[in-house]
C-alpha cells in the first residue's frame, strides 16, 4: 500500500471544513450588576488599615496596663482568648463594640470595658478618604 494515499484522503476530508463559513452572531455581553453596598456599612479590608495611636506596640502596652483579670475568672481558673469586634469610625472613634467569642467569668465584660475605653484610633482610608472599618481584636486572659 502506498503511504501517500491515506494522507491524501485525510486532506480531502478536511478541506471542506477549512473553507466552510459559519454565521457569527455578535451580541452584547450580559450586564452583571454588582450587589448594592450600603455606604454606611463598615469595610473589613481597606488600602490603609486603621492604627492605634503609636502602633501595635502601643496597643499591646495599653491592653496590658488597662486589662484587669476578673476575680471570678481567677477563682474558677478560667483562661483563654476573648475575641472582640468593633468599628473604627472615619473620625477614629470606637463604636459597635461586641464580643464575637467569649470565655465567660467576667472576662467578656472586661474585654468590652477596655475596648470601649480606648482612645481614638487613626482611621483607615480607602482611595485617600477616611472610612469606617470593622476590626477584630483578640484579648488573651492567661493566669
């Protein structure tokens, strides 16, 4: 058998598809609408995150100086981490303070008290403008 015959036959079968014209329908891409966001809703990640005055080290010092271990927690041997969520307003004020996960025995209340008493933060910014930012802070209670 001549090896050129199968190649020639294959080429003949492919030729019609090379010259065939298909009708191309051009349509507008579907419009995808972004969900409307509330302009007052605090953001969780921004270009420049809020900062405690003096930075993270100053925040740790502040927490160490102002957190008092609750007597009930000491008596019951309770230790762990209280996770507090709060909003840093566009002017730096602390607002909407709540416990995300607590450990009880007065530690949750102490964490709330200390966060509410913090000085104003340097607000976070998005596109060069100060914005509201939700911030989560773990506060560790260890005997």
